[in-house]
C-alpha cells in the first residue's frame, strides 16, 4: 500500500465520520443554542432542562435520519471490503 493510497482511505473514512456525525452534532448545537437563549431570557438556569431537550432532539434526529445514515455506513463498509484485495496487492 502506498502512502497516497493510505491517505486516500483515511480521507474517505474521515468524510464518512463527518457524514454520520454531522446531522446529530448540528441538531444538538442548534437545540443547545435555542435552549440557552430561552434560559437566558427567562433567567432559569437549570442544566437538566438543557440536557433533556438536547437528548430529545438527538433522539428525533437519529430516528428520522438513522435509516439513511446506516445505509451509508453499510455501503461504505461493503465497498471497503471489496477494495481490500486491491489495497493490499
């Protein structure tokens, strides 16, 4: 395996990690900012409120995009397994 091939595979793996983690991270970020603004406006600084709302938001995002994300992960893994003989020799 050449260094270029290894870097290409690492790059594909990192892109897949961003694809899989992106929707969940963006959802938690948006929910966290919205709850933070609401807590600042109402002066209710209870950390459990923010945690519960973030957890619910994450569950909703994973429930709606989970099938798509799992399909992408399975396709990436199958493609990687098919490319192993070409990567080794």
